[in-house]
C-alpha cells in the first residue's frame, strides 16, 4: 500500500526500494530453475521470461479538467486549453 500511495501522490521517486527508468520495451527474466508467475491487472498471464512493450496512443484516460490541468506541464496546459 505504501508504494500505491507513492504512485497516487506522485512521490514514488526516491522511495526506498524504487528505481525509475525510461524504456520502450523491457524483458523480465529469472534463472531457468525458477518458475516465476506473471500477473497483468490481477490476472494470470504466464511466467517469466516476459516482455513488456509500450504501445503509443493505445490507451485513452478520461479525467476531470481540473485534475488534468494540475498534472500537466505549463506548455501542455496551453495546448490543452486551445482545444
């Protein structure tokens, strides 16, 4: 729950045990003698190795205008308001 709170409050960076990296594709693996299961959104999705790839523009998230503006950088707010 501590990490979920960190995500929700935008304070995950700097928390003990957290490493943040940017990538378009990540492969997770484990030693061959270990069977590590993978879940996606709480559902069984197989086992390692697993490859996760970012798909640009694959998800649209609807949020209230006030929240969207509070989370955007100033230049993005100007673009958003111009719509």
